[in-house]
């Protein structure tokens, strides 16, 4: 299947999965808005959303299976897109699955929450497909605006509202930077098409162009904000804590993955030639993120905050893959995204199950002696923690994810050994808090007055069991996932010659 | 003319940033963000003079998105006002640590 | 004998079976645990320990054939198996053994049933999980001894960590949380840097275009690193293994872990897991970086640390009020001998080091089992809480005395053979270190005999001790094999030495050490 | 190296391994009995009903070094008749029985050896023990003149002491255990002397130390006994350290540890070279430990805590002489190292004198004998030090006879005293303190007579055994001072000749003191009025025949032991027996070495030799006379009434405060440093608290700091974003 993107039909054809998702989301939005909030409507819309996701997934699989490609255009039709889409879609499904069951427990019944997840996912898919800065912007905003709302969806919760406000204000603020960066890049190169930017940088030797570099820098600010890299991470713990638990998981896994997907494409298509300029800053951001995230995570008592810092840290690890910058790096990212998403959703499934109605703060100490009452829940959570720690076998694919990043870093031509060492040493620090969770669950006695955790609801159970099983299975036999990641790694897609090379006038 | 436009855009953007940094009222902060976006729009429009229509198309996109963002943002601000009876960002620090 | 093994293809499946069997056992135990979740504690305990003993027993029995089935003189890996695992990363499931590995594997498989017996009545909480973890741990340990692929090795290496962490942390003593975390972090600190080094080696070996190569035989023969790189890489491996051994000053996790671990944990930790460190040196760190390891500065630094550890461990042992801690510090001392022996690079010292490995496994394991036995009776490990119990527990006293003597290294017991060979070999290349290390035979006598005196001799002054019951048949039965091994290895170690000889000699030759003495007496002037 | 076929190969010598095997079998049987008895307490069996502790306490009534009433806590059944151990019968047969068999085999071997001409030792290799590369250590036994002499002494004296023990230990609850240990000791001792290489010897060396440890602490519920056992082991280990280092050096330089090969290759060492001297000095360190010489003698007096037959066997006749044996065994090395030999002689001489001074003021009968043993061992070292290896071994043999006799006699006295005190329920008086004895002559005439024979022997009165051997040592010392390779060497800035003269003078002085303190012991014990107490006196009686019998045999040996090696000067004068038979016997072993030490040195004239003999005899008699004249047993008071000693007497009584000095200078500082500096400072303080927990705490602190920065205010966050952006742009601007 080769789509000619220069004709509307071809473009539409290339966007079929995205369109399915959006149309489904709009229909469901109507269903959600049709009557008053109720538990049954919430469930109906939730399952409807899952169905839409399923159809979208099938569409993506079909496209991926047929090896669809496209001619030059504003969107990419390649394996990297489909692979990223799958990560987002499955993440969205897990979010909705947990949400259907946890939202009523959290005392809100808005059916829109599921629909908004669909919209956000659509934004991510667009982001993963974007080959034009305009599409990038569109995708970012579609995703972000939906997530702003999702964070504050629990209107009865002041924390939820506060988180939404913080996320919104800072998100919009960072969008400003992102947008300004796009404008400057446009100014420097005269185009918004990613491959054309790359060509022009090469053609006109723009590597040292001030406006371009500042534009890229500002773009990086926006990106760093989305992945919560230090020092642009400050919003993340607060927002993660305040947001409904499934949404936190969604942000930690899918939103972050989307930002990375966008970034890899951006870099590989446009900016490989200015490596020298931005390697050093990202190197430092990665190092700072790993160190600060891990160190501050140690001090956390609230499990969601701890996981928030953990998510910051994993952003840092992935930045190492970014610095590695090769297609190996993007393959590592795909692998990592899968492993990390599995671990995150597994973990948040447990957090959601352990959250009691009306109690907003889930402390790590609430997990004291969980093993004695709910052994399998504890084991599942433990596996997720070890996966996040990157431990072999018991942490399943988490180890190979980290391995992949290390391999990408060490194999890259850039001298990234110090960063690799920082990575492993900060992993050691992370053992301090991941193991703390394991330790409270397994090694402390269950307090006398500790309430019996509610039994795991079926969808949450599926998410948890599915995540953990997949993690462990991929930990033993990672080869399929590796092959998948390798074949779908981001590569420079063929592009027709720049039709109208215009020399940038701004120097 | 282009250079001046871009300089003005940069100045406006900076003013927006300074506003975000210094103001405490959520709505004013949001307005400052809007100012930043519009400063960027100015850049796009100016650059369109050199490169053609792309920049102008971009501006349309930005304005649309900004409108959507404003709608969501104001809703969020109202939501927090319901809880706190205040939109002063100094008062909004329940989540921290 | 050989033909029987050939007929059943023993060598082709034994290693895999040894790795798989414990996992199966763990699965069975978990299934049992589900069934027993509601029944009473005693039945749960007995079902768990019986299943565990069955699996460990079978494991032990099937492994014994390795003693005969393996060609120890061959330079090829024995009983080798290669299966694809992660081809695109150049990672294979590649296992095989040589003489050194066989001996350690047998030590492991033979010791594990005894640890089950040692935990027979003391593990009452969640026994199924306990034994399941013990079984998983066994797979990890055996895997380390068999791995011929760096990544596989690393995976097994880390595989050991979590079960032991949980064993200490769940079934341990009062400060178990601290001890288990310390154990985990120390070990992980070392191994994470090793991970980076392994990735680096693999990529280097694979070249610019090919996939990485982690095959042991390839990476040990092709590595042509610059001196600096080799030193860094060696440093990473060194740290991982030095922590595990543990060498001074990376040893402080050990006393805490030993003291807090349940008996089986302490036994496995001391008897087998510490050997991973020295095995790591022999199998990986040295053959990978022979030039770095024999660099004069590196060598003298390592030997200095080893000697400091030997003396330091012994001196600190002397003043320990807690018997388990005493034994823990004595382990630091004993393991220092192993390092000294290995880094002296003579046939005698390396072989001696391997013997000390085994001897320490047997003697210290037995000591921990014995401590466990009195702990179960008295719920204290403080030496001061005992005294004169030889009167009420004469068999215990006899056993403890024999084991202590073996640990002291009295000739006729295994302890002597190892230490003697290490020292006599080390003296040829590192005379000063050997002489300093030899002083420890004095301190060892001080700390162990003093402890012995305060526990089993002296007046029976504490009334709580007067009613202590002597060892029962189970306890005697589990000690007897260890005592037998103590004397066997002390009096007739030749079978073991012959089996490790070729492998040890290869190492020494590779390291440019002294495989055979070259005695040329130059007449001295007065 | 291998000769064709050894003349002994087809004889009984191929059963040489039965020598150690027999006692080992005894050990196994007795040990099994002991364990079985304690594990399976039969009904009405006192040894194992959970209270056998009290019975062990009873056992120690038979003898005890300290307070007689140490087991007051068990007063309830204190005076019930103590039943014998239920396996006492089997043990009494097996224990001494294996020794009888061993001795028989030893005699057979001796006869076989006499029948052949032997230039090389007969080596019987049992199995390869430690084959590692070029290090081939076999479990091999070596039969030659030297080991044969030692075997005969060990099995012979050992057999007598085993028999004696049957009576002495009869009521002890640990009866089989005792014999098990004793058998084990003989096993190790035989291994020591029969070993064909240093390592097998070392096995025996450490093994006898182990048995010594076990037997000193035999009554382990007394802290002092357990302490003494541990002390003995640890001090011995200091020596063993030297032994080991010597082995390392030998292997590093000669590539072997076999005696035969070493003797062959020793010539590769330059005479007087550094290496061979160091080897010898390290070996000697081992000997110093095992044979209780200065500075490591401190364990031997404490070792008297063990049962008295043990003191006789281990701490007088056999084990402590192992050092002398080792030097004789290593004669080929020592003869190449004059400095080391001089050191041996000097240490021996000083020890002989020093220990004798302490012996002068001891009140405990066993302590007197203990210091006497140290002193006599000093003589032996003088002998082997000056290269008179035969003389050293000769003294070793005669000493084994008379010192075993003295100890067993003392045991018999203590046995009697104990019985008497036990019968009168006296728990306060010390059964070993000579002040509580006196006048025992009339209660124990046999013991009295035999002990006088031994006293005359040790004092060096002709024709008793000690006279010949001691005289030979002193004579050799004098001769070597006169001219030898030793005299040509120098030590501590003195010429070898001077050193040897000093040693000789020390030897004479020690001989004088020996005569004095031995006479003193006899006087206080057997003569004068009895001070045991009026109640106890009627209970004093001679020991049973099973104990006096061995005494009798030893008495005969002490009297005629000198005939083993009569000096030429005497046989020339009066042909009372064969000349220098021992010297001929040992000639293949040490002859070459002896000759090497003597060098071309001038022989002492016969007249001078006669003069020296006369001097020695005079000194011995003078010493006895002085003691007889000066000491008044009638003036003594019982221990309980004695006033504390003052001045030099007190210093002597407290053994020159050597123990205290060691304690303050070595033991306490070592423990203190280990505890506060190493453990408290380095381990807990530096590594754990500062580095490990410190870095964890630091991380946590930074974490806390970081989370404080997380103020919750949007303004702060925005500021950080801007700061980050500015930094980022700066980095980019730098490139641009």
C-alpha cells in the first residue's frame, strides 16, 4: 500500500486509523452528553471507547501488516508510526479499563473522561505521524488540551482542580516556547516540513545558524516540558498526584511516549546535522533528570508522587537513548516504551485498586504487609517495581529495556559512557525507593487496623495480569519485541527533492 | 521591516514571559500566555512575507488552538475558583513536596 | 562409568536439567501454597519442606554424575549447551562447565538439601514461598557457575539477588529491613557497573557493523583494549566481584546480612554466594583482562586489599559479641585467602584458592547450621548468653568443635589444605603478603577457640541453658555429611585437586603466572 | 633419588602405617563410646542424664590444679560413691590396649631395623595427599634411626602412662573421652615423628597441639582450664606460623618438602646464607612455641590444668620435645645456618636458667615440674643448637623417662591427697600445694623412692640417666665454643665462641638450680612433718598397683637410661657398656650435619672432658647439698596459713610477671585496637556510618531538599522553566 499524500484521497487513506478514532470519539462524546451523568452511562461510554480503540488497533495492525508507505507529504506512513500508535492505543485501553472501574470509586461519573482519553490518543497518533511542524503543533495541542481536562475531570476534588490548573498554565506556557521555536525554525529554513528542514540544513549548511539553533532550543524546552525533564519537571509530581489515578498512568506512559516519538522523528528527519549543538544540552538534561528525579523520589511518601518522580527518571533514561540519536536509539525507545508502559500500567492498576474511596493520599505505608493479605497483588506490584528498576527476570522486560538504552548509548559514536555510568548509578539510587515498596509489602507486618483491600475489579485485573504476564514473558524471551522495535525504528523516510529550494534570507 | 517585526515579536514574547513570572492571578497569567502565543503569531505573519503562505496558515491554526485552550483554561479556572474562592496562584499549593 | 553416562547422553541434558528442575520445584510449591492457603500451619510447613527436600534431593542426586562424566583435562567446555536466545543482540543461552565449575556446582547441589533440613522446623511463616525462593535462588547460583555468555551470566548473577533479598527481609531477624536493603544495594552497586562493562565488551567484540558478541570464548580471546580501557573495565568487574566476595572495604553488608538472615539464608550466602565473587574473578575478570589484572599496581592493590581483609577480618572477628557476626567477619578473612591465592597466580595458590572456596562453603555453612540449631533453642546468638553447654549438648559440642577446627585450619581438616596451598603458592610470588596472611592462623585460633570456650565450655552458669536438648537425629544427620566432607577434603583432597588442576593451570598460564615451579637456586653470597 | 630396593622393604616395616593407625582405631572406638554414652543415656547412668556436668565435676576430684572444692554447687551428691562410666570396662581394654599393640609393633620394627644396614630412610608412601603442579605432598611415613627412637619413647612411655591413667581417671565421668583424646594424641605424635615430609610432620605437630588443647581443657566447665587450653593452642599457633613460613620458604627455594630430598638439595644453600638462616629461624619459632621456650613458654605452666598423666605424657615426655626432634630432623639445614644454631643454643640456655629460677619458688608441685620441664627443654635446645644432635635427642629420651616418672609420681601424690581431702569433705585446701604436703614418705614409700631416683636423674647425679645426657650437652657446648663453625660465626655482635661459653655457663648455673629446686620439692613433699591436716592424714595412702606399676618401670629406665649412650671417656675408664650406641644409631641421620657443625674444630682433650664431668657432678651435688642445708621443711606452714612472699621471692613466685607483661603489651592492646579502632572505628564508624549510611543519608537529604524546592507554587515552576530555557539557549547560542 503506497499512499499518494498529495491527493486528498491518499491523505485520508493514510489517516484512516486516526479518523476512525476521532469519529468514534465524537460519536461517543454525543452519547456521553446525551443525558445526565450516571454509572451506567459511564460504563457504556467506557466500553464503547474500548471498542473504538479495538477497531483502531485493528486498523493500525492492518496497515502495519501491509507495510503501508507513502510518498512525500505532511504525515509519515511507516513502521515507527504504527508501532508508536500501538503503544498509545494499548495505553489508552488500559487507562479506560482502569478508569471504568476506578472513576466511580473516586466519586465521579463523567462519561466524557473516556472520550477525552480517545481524543488525547488521537492527538498522540497525529504526533507520531507528523512530518510537518504544523502537524506537530496540532498533535501536541490536541493531546494536551484533552489531558488538561482529564486531569481536572474530577470536579469534586480540589486537588484534581489544582493539578489541572497547574498543568494547564504551565502547559500553555511551554506551548508558547514550543511555538516560538517552531516559528524561528520556520524563519531559519523557510519551511515547516521536517524532511525539507533537514535537506535545507544540509544544503545551505545551516548548522551554525543562530535563529535555527535558538528555535531548536525553544522547541527543546517545549519537548522537555512534556516529558518532564529536569528542570522542566516541576509540574509533574503535583499533577500526577492530583490527577485521577488512571489519568496519571496515562500521562506517565502514553503522553511521555508520544512526546518521545515526536522528538525522535523530529531529530532524525530534520536535525541530525546539528548534533553538535544539542547533544551537550540534552546530555546535561538527561543527567540532571536522572540524578534529581531519583534523589527526590527517595524522599517521597506518597506512592503516586513516587511514581511521578519515577516517571521523570524514566524520561531521563530515555533521553540517553535520544542522545544516542541513532536508529538504535529509537528502537530502544520503542522497546522501552512498551516495557515501561506495561510496568506503569501494572503499577497504577494496583495503586488504583488500593485507593480507598474518599481517601486522596495513597501512602506507601498503606502497602505495609500487603503480602500477607493479598499475596498476588503484592507480587504483581513487586514485579512492576522491579521492572521499573530494570531488574532481570523478576523485572521482566524492564531489564532489557534498560539494556537496550545502554547498548544504544555505548554503541553510538558519541562518547556516552559517562552517561551510561550515571544511568546505572542513579538506577542504584532508584533501588532505594522501588525496593522500599517491595520491602513494605513483603517484609513489614500488616497493621492490625489496616483495611482489607477491595478485590480487584475484572478490568483492572486484566490490566494488571496482562501487564505483569507480558513483562515477565518479554523478560524471558525479548526477541520478538526486539525484532519489532528494530524493524519499526525511526528512519529517514525517502523524500522527493525539495521542489522549490529557497535560500533562507535570515542569517 | 522583517527584522523589526521579529524584534517586536520577541519583545512581546518576553513581556508575556515576564508577566507569567510575575503575576499571581491565574487569569492574568493565562492572558500573558496568550500574549506569548500572539507574539509568535506576529513572527509567523512576518516570516510569511518571505516564505509564502505557510506562516499564515500556521497563524490560523494557532488562533484556533488558542481559542480551544482558552475555553478549557477558563473552565479549569472556574473549577478551582469553586473550590478555593480565589484564583490567586499563591493560594493554590495543596500539592507539593 | 563413562560409558553409562554416554549411553544416556548425560552430558547433553544435565546442566539444563539442573537449571530447570528448581524452577519446576518452585512452581510446584507455589501451586501447593494455593491449596494450603486455608489449612493449618503445621501441615503447610510439612508439605512445603517435603516438596522442597524432594526437589533438592533429586537435584543433588542427578548432579553427582558430573563428578565422573566430565573430561577434566579437556580444554573444551564440558556438557556444553548452546541455544539461541536473543540473537539480534548476540546473546545466547550458552552453558558449559570445567573442573572449577563442576566442583562448585556440586557444592551447591549437595549443600542445598542440607539447608532445607536446617530450616526444617524454623521456617513456620509462609514456608512454601520460602522454599520456592530457595529453589529459584539455586537456579541463579548454578546458572552463574555454568554461564558462558556474559549476558546470561549477568542475568543469573542478578537472579540470585531478589530471592536472597526476600529471604533475608521476610524471614530474617530484627534488623532485617536494613540488612536486606544493604545487601541488595551493595551487590547492585557492583553489578551495575559490570553491566556497563559487559555491554561495552560485547559491542567492542561485535565490531562496528555486526551485532554485539557476548560469547565467552570470543570475548576472552579477541579483546584488545587499550590499557586504560582495560583498566576501567576490569575495575567495573572488580567492583562487582569484590563486593560479592566480599573484600575489604566492601564487606560491611556481609555481617549485617549474615546476622539477620535465617539459617538457610546465612548458609547459602556464606557457602555459595560468596563464591560467586571469587568464581567471577577466575572465570571472567581475569581471563577477560589479563593485562589489567596483572598490571603491577592493580595486582599489588588487590593483594594488599586481600591481605588487609584477611588480617582485618580476623581481628574484628575476635571482638564480636554475636556468634553469627563473628563467623561473618571470619568469612571476610577466609575469602581474603581466596583472593590472595587467585592473584598470586601460581598453580598452588590458585588451586588452594579453589579449595578454600569449597572448604569455606562447607565449614562456614556447617557453622551457620550449628548456630541455627542453638538459636532455635535459645533465640539468641549472643556468645555471652551461652557457656558450658557441652554438658547438656555433648553432640552439639563435638560437632561444633570439629567444624571450628576445620575453620581454624587444623591439619587433617579441609581448612588446612586450602590455606596451606594458597600460602605456599602465594609465597613464591608474593612472599610478604603470604607471611602476613599466615599470621591469621594465630588469630583464627583466638577468635574461634575463644568463642568455642564461651559457648560450649566454661561453667554452665545460665539456668536457661541447663535444659537445652541435644541435637536430634535430623540435625545430626544433616551435619554428618558436612563433617565427612571436612575430613575427606582434609585427608584426601586429591580427587578435587585433580579435577580443578587443568582449569587452574590454564588460568595461571593465561595470566603469565607460575604454573610450575622453576627452581634455580642461585648460590648466595654471605 | 630412588634407590633400588630398600633393605627394609620386605620386612615388617611395610606395616609401619599400623603404628599411627592403631591409636587412631583406639580413638575412634573410645570416641564413639563417649558420644554414644552421652547421646543415649541409659537408665541409672550417671554420665548422661542431663546432669553429667556434675559428674564431670566429680571426675575432677581426682586431681585439680586450683581450688579443691571447685564443684561446690553439686554438693548434694558430692560424697555419694561415684559410679564408673558404663563403658569403663571396654575403654580400659581398648585405650591402653592399642598402645600395647603399638609398642609391640614398634619393638618389632626396631628389631627389623637392627637387622639391616640402613643408609637411607625407609619411606612408605600411603597416597598422594596434595598433588598440585610441582608440589607433591604425599601422605608418607619415614622410618629411620631418629623416628625409631622417638617412636619407642612415645609408644613406650605412652603405654605406661595409659596404664597409669586407668587407675588415675577411673572415676571420671569422661573416662572414654579421656582415652579417646589420649589415643588421638599418640596418633598425632607418631605422625609427627614418622612424617616423611614437613607437611605430614606439621599435621602431627598441630594435631598434638589440638589434643593438648582438648586435654588441658578436659574439665572444661572450669573457666581456668578452658582458658589454659586455649592459651596453649594459641601460643602454639604462633610457633606454627613460623613452621609454616619455613615450609613456604623451603618450597620456594628447594621445590620440595620431603625430608630426603631436602637433605639432598640442602647443599644448594650457601652455608650461612640468608635464606637458610631465615628458614631455620622460622622453624625454630615453631619449636619455641611447641617446646615452650622463651618467649613462648607461658602456656606450659598453665597447661598443668589438665589431668596429671596428660602432663606427664604430653607436657613433659613427648609433645613438648617435638621442637627438639624437629631441629634434629632438620639438622641438614641447621648445620648450614650457624647463626640460627647459635640462636637456638642461646635461647635454650637462657630458658634453662630462667625457668629454673622460677622453679625455685613455686608451691604447686606440678608447676615446679612444669618449669623444670621448660628448663630441661632448654638443655635439649642447647644440645641441638650446638650441633650435638645426638646429645639433644639423648637428653630428650632420658628426660622422657625421669620427667614422666616425676609427673606420674606427683600424680600419685595428688591422687592420694585428693582422696584424703575428699574423704574428709575438705573443699578449701589445695591438693597440689606442697605446703599442704610434707612427710608423705611414710604414707607412700614406693612413690617416694621412685621419685628420688628421678630427682637424682634430673639433677645429674651419676650414674642416673640425666647425668649422662646433660653432661654430654654441656660437654658438647664447651667443645663447640672451643672450635667449630658455630664458634666462627657471630650473633648479636658477639662471637659465636663467646655466645657458646655464655650458654655453657648458663647451663651449669641451671644445673645448680635444678638440683636445688628438685631437692626442695622432694623435701617439702615427702620429708619433714605432715601438713595435710589432722582429719585427712589417716586417709593418705599409696596408689593402687595399676599406677605404681608404671612408676616402677620408669624408675628402672631413669636409673639405667644413661647406658643408651655412654661417653667414650667413661667406657674407656670402665667398660660398663657399649660406647655411644645412640650416636651410632643416629649416625645415618645426623652424622653428616654434626660433622659439618663441628667442622675441623679441635677436640677437647680427654683430661678436660674428665674435668668437665667432674665439675658437673660437683655442681649437682652442691646444689642438693645447698637445698638440704638451707631448706627446713619443718618450718613450713600450710598454704592457708602462709604469709605472702616479698621482694625477689614474690617476683619469682609470680614467674617474673611474664604473663602480665604479655597481657598488657600484646593481648589487651590487640583486643582494644580490634574492638575500638578496627571494628568501632573503621568498620562501624568509617565504612558503615560515614560512607555507607552517610551516602544514603546524604541522598535522602538531597531528596528532601529537592522536595522542598517543590513548593507547590506555579510561579516557582515557571521560573524554573525560564531558567532552564535560558540555560538551554545559552548552550545553543554558544554553538552558534
